[in-house]
């Protein structure tokens, strides 16, 4: 069992829905001579040039004959090719600048020492069809990593980080999407990403953390925090020895609120590698001018919405057990979250927060790589079980937890089975109940003796070498999602197919054979895909009816002209009709882009006659009365949705229209209360017999919960109807925070005798003597042993029997799936956390899933020994 007692252990991970990092919509590509596939192309099931539905379905034939003859015959050309003829730089970063097709591209060439030799900056105003070099920045040496950053609140504001000296950087700022730039010499070396404010009204408030490693330990100041309130033009140092920080995000807090975990002992990095650093959580309401301590003995913290979380040591110096503290008023009052006490090889992760309901993952004991998913009450204090054996491997940003952007209450997750296989689960009611994804109608299943459902791939599969992309959904395409998956009893290792839903996950159908890169465009009226079983695709596929019919367009006629694929992009928000394929020619090493304008396909703008009323979640309560159909969290939503056969585009100005209606309360509007759980597929809450008494400790006072087993889901707006009765009785007894004996299901141990105590003392003395000699050998043994491997189902949908062995080798413990760093500060920096996602983008995969992959950092104590 791996022990996470290093300097980076015991992290509380907070995953944000509001992405505030500067790399939002910044894409990074890099040239490589390596093929991006895990197995030879000849061994892969190649996707066909035209999907069979384009031939078999009368609707598809009608589309081709009525609207696509000129396109498919190449009389009308969809693509425009652009080549960076005078530039052979090895890396490229691009960001969307402004609105309606603005792009900023930076190419860089790096020398053997990792320093930038030269950079070129380009600007496009037509989605990348043409580029103009910005000559005044031609001498700038823009950093390869984090050299291009973008303000998430204002697409016209971009930041280029250039090299100046070994102790300072140059910042090139544009506030008009690249028309003009201002050069600022920074008083520090900017190596990390800029952290932007969480609220749009404070878009000019920026924070960066500088990490300095000098030779003079006395004069060295580590992890300095700098702040700017004028969009980076001036900077002020406000703190040092800062491990992590967050802008305040609660609406009642001043916009100048900052939270920071500070090392009060100013521990030297050398010693921090041998024992755990304990931080003090401080708060500033005046942009860092003054600080107030609000919590001591903090291991890590997070801030999201109105909730402030802190993972706190239970007994300093005695053990590594931690408890979670929650505050809903900015740190004035703290409550202990009613979750299991964590030991050194467990961790918390806030997966999501919506409508004041928190999804919290808690590791199971033993470094198993899975845990329990909990949901909170409205105050974020009392938690109930939502999904057990939730997959969360013990390395990297690897969680399959995913929220569907366009459907309130719909989430995907991966769950472990008793035989260590993995299967996919879905909830339609915000974690109230989970069930397997429904089997697509007419889908084949090789072994009908087993339960066959849709199993979808996500981040974990990608890290294990499966040729897949994370699910994609966008808020403007109501009910639409694209995923990679199989129909089986568990996830498989063979190449997945592309499946689509248009009703929020209640019904699925196979859209494309084989793996693809895919995107949603024009708010769902257009789906695009490029085959991913080759690194040099020559066709792009598109659908105008939410995945029912697919048409192939060949944009490269001669294979020698094919480029090595690096990305399939569309403008943020997925409202544009333009998509682009990026890459470089393997021989000439010239960066090349193909821009496709699908307004040549869907020429007419949609009118009111092209839309229909659609009741979301209409299948959720199909056996109940008509008045209850579609009710979710107390409301019924009816959307205006594009008809499947409409041949038109929504346009950039499209807004989702919906009508809300209140519902009567039922059991589905309630989740199981503390001490109760809801079996998979059921609605009744069942008492957890392992909890002897429903007592909780609130601020040192014991309270007993009197409950019927249900509590109303936070944010639920139902009225009347089902209403369980219950109350909380204040027992006014003193209790010790962190006492979670109610969670301990093990058999109580007998009281130790005097002889047992003496023997225990002798054993402790012996252990202390030999501890140091065994430490490093133990750590090396742990590194080799602790890596957990999760078994995929080897059920093969293909007749090619050699696929399984091939992929099983790729999934063996010998596969390197995550590279860590022994440096604590670097591990927790946004730059390192983004590196895995950047690598996937270089291979054409957008792990961000349109900005909403739930990434988090899962700490491991053995990282300090790996190197």
C-alpha cells in the first residue's frame, strides 16, 4: 500500500467549473517525428471513407442529392489552405483573439538549453484563412511554455511572455486583439501561468506566483506572490512562501479578496522534501496589503462559489490524519464536513459544485485508486453517499467524472466492479441515483449472457493508451453529446466507436465507426469529425442532423501532401460555422492549416419554423403522470430545439430558448440523508447499518439527526407533494472534532493489557532505530509495487483476436502513463498540471472536452524518489 507522506501528500483538490487560467482556449502544438499512435496503423481497424448511413438511410441520400452535390463533387470548395512558408519553428501556440474569427499565433524555436532562440507572432481575422506577421514583435523571444496566455473574461486581452534576463521577464500586452501592444518589464521571472480573477467585473486583476531557487539560502525568498490590478502594467509583491492561492469568488466578498496558504516557518525546500509542511491559511480583503490568519495546521485548501474548504491535520505531530473544514462565510465560522477521517494514503477531491450542491470524492483506504462519491447538503457540511467504488486512479489528472454542459443534472462517471473491471455510470438527477448508460437501440453485443450497456471512454482510457477523446457537450447544443465507447459489460481495449445522444443521455446511437477527433459547431446544427486512426487524415466528416447522417469530404487528394495532424479546432462557444485542421508537413516542416467554412453547406439561417418544442428529461419519469414527466430538481424545462431535418444554421447570435414550470415534490427531489444510501437503480433510501448512531460533531457540540432518511436536494424548487418529516435535536454534549468512529466498520479491538503496552513500547524503540536504514529501500520498493492496474474487459467486438494482447501490453504496469516531478512547488503549479493536457492536444485530443473536463491533482508520496 503506497504511503503518501511526502511534502506533497494529503492534497485537497478543488476542480473548478469556471476555468480562470489564462490557457483557456490556448492550444499548443509541437513537431515530432514520432507517430502519435500506440500501435501500427496496419493493425488498426481503419474507419471507412464514407459512413454506411450515408448510403443506407433515405434521409442521408436525400441530403446528398438535394444539398451536397456540388460539395461532394468538389465543384464548391470548402477548405482554404494556409502555409507558414517562411517559418519552420518547432512549436506553435495559438489563442482565439477577439470575436468572429480572430486568432493570435506564436511560433517558437528553442535551443538545446531550453531557451527560446526566436519567435514569430501572427494575427488572423478570418479564422486562420490568412495570417499577417506582427513585425514589431519579431525580435521578441516568447517562451515556449506559457508564452501565450488569454484573459478568459475578455478575448481581446492577450499576454505574451518574453525572455529578458535570468531574473525578470518581458510581458507584451494587447487589449485590442493584437492591433497594438504594450511592453512591460516585470520585476520577477514569470514562469507560471497568470491567475485571473473569477469574476468578470475584475478582469484586470491578475496574480502570479514566482518561484526562485538561488544559491544563497539566507537571502532566498521562495514562492513570492505578485498582484496587478491594472491588467499587468504594474505589479506589487504581496506575500512570500506561498504554497497556493485563490481569488475570492463569493459574490458577497470584496473583489480584492485573496486566500493564500503560507508557510509560517519559511521551510527550506531541502527539508520540505523529508517532512510535511504545515501551512497557515490567510485572507486579504485589500488585494494583499494586509493579511489575517483564518485557519492553522492546513495541508491544502480550495475555494469555490460560497464554500471555502481546508484539509486540516487532526493532531499535529501525532499522525497524518486529516479532517475537512468548511466555511460558508469567508472563514469566519468553520464546520467539520461530515466525511470519513482521512489517513496518509487517502485524499479529498471536490469534483463539482452546482446549485449549492457539492460532489466530493473521498478515497477508499489502502491506496486502491477508487473511492466514494458524496453529495453535500446546502451548507456543504453534511454529506451522503452518491456512488461507491468511483474510479480515481492514484496518479495524474485522471478522473472520468464529467458534467454534461447542456443538461442540468446529468453526469458521467466510471465505477469499479468486484473483478477490477470498469463500467460507465450516468445520473440524470444530480447524483441522486446512478445507473448504467442505456444500450443503444439495435447495437450488437458479442456476449449476450452479460449485461450489455454503453461503456464510454474518458481521461483514464486516454492515459492508458486507448485511442479515444473525452466526451464533448456545449451549453448551446441542448441535449447533444459525443462520446467514444463500446457496447459491452465493461470498458474494452479495442478501438472505440463514436456514439451520439440528442436527448441528454437517455438514448444513444452509433454515429461513426472507429475513433475520431470530433467537435460540435454552430450550437449543434453541425457536428464535425476527423479519423484518428491515422496521424495524417485526408478527409473531414460532417453531420447536419445531430449525427444521424454523415458525409465525407476529401480535402487532401495526394497522400504526399498530407500533414501530420495536431488539432481540430473551432471558435470558443461552438457557435461558429468554421472549423480548422492544424498540422505540419512531415518533410518540409512547415506549419499548415485547412479552414473549412460550412456556411457554404448550410447557407440559410434558421427561422422559427425550423425549431420544435422539446421537453428535457421527458424519459426520467415515463411511468408517472404527465404532470411529472420531465421534472428535475423541481422544475420542468421545455426547450426550442432545432428539428433534425432542418437544413439551416443557427448563427453566432443564437440564444437557447426555454420555458420553466414548477413541479410537485416526489422522492426524486430528495437525496438520502446522512447515514442512509440509495442502492443503484433504486429510489428508496436505506439505512447504512455500519453507522451505529446518527451523531455528528458540529463546532465541538454533538448533535443527533432525527430523520426519515431523506433530505431535499440543494437547489430543488419543487412544491408540496412528498415531504419526509424530521428535525435535528441539539444534545449539547461535548465532542472532539475529527472523531469519526461512526465510519469505522472494523471489529472493535480489545483493550490493551500492561504487558501489551510494554511490548508495544519495545517495538516502537526498535522501529525507530532501524527506520532510517529501511526508509529509502522501502520507498524504492513502493515505487515498483504501488502502481495500480485496472483491468478492462477483454470482450472483443472485432474478429481480430490479436487486438487484446496488443492493448493489454500497452496497459501493463510497464507503460509510463504519468510523469511526476519531485519538486513540490512545481507539482502544484498550473504549468505542470496543464502539461498532460497539452500533450494530448498535440495528438489532436482535446481532453478538456470543451473546457469542462474535471481535472484535479492526485498526490503520491513517491514522487520524490522517482527521479
